[in-house]
């Protein structure tokens, strides 16, 4: 059982007890648990609804708590996390770009390219060339 699921189960059992009057949860409790889930399970996760359901809370509540805690939506964070992983993999020149896309959970090459460009400001191949040459801006 993951750390987050164990905490969630303990909280649920505490709430069901008759003698519990007050539980002090961190304001970012649900956002932090959801972020940890995204960090670990980013390849499997497909939607905010899926994350919220596994936490046992509503999608809207989770989305609001996440946005308040991190300033972005859970889906934006999921995409950013995948792109961070892609940047790490692109440092290895022997990895094909299409293989990197699959490894980070974005199997459609065009979606991967446009998502990568949106977050990084360069295509995956431009980013790879930039990182290998030490340039800061691939579009001079």
C-alpha cells in the first residue's frame, strides 16, 4: 500500500470513529497526496477524475485544492511532469525521440512535439541539439 493510500485509509477510519471531533489536515493535504500520485504514477494516470476517485473526493474539489496549492491544474502539472522526464531522456542521444515520447506516456508524436514545444519553447529535437551544444536559445 502506498504511503498516500495508507494515510487516506487512516483518515477515513478516524473520521468514522464516534469519538473523533476534529482532525487537523494541512490546507494542501489533498493536493499534496494527488501530486505525489502524479509524480509516481504519471504513466498510468489519464485524468483528474481518475486521481480524485482514487482519493475518494470529487473531481472539482481536487482540482480546486490542487490549483490553490500549486497555481496550476492537475493536468497541467501532469503534462509538465511528463515533459521534465522527456528532457531527462533527451539528454541521451541514443534514445529516439519517438521512443522518448512513448516512455513518458505521450505515444502520439505530434501531440508530444506540440506539448513539448508549449512547455519548453522548442521542439524535442531542437531541445536535444541545444542541450548538446550548450546553447540557451535554439531559435536565434
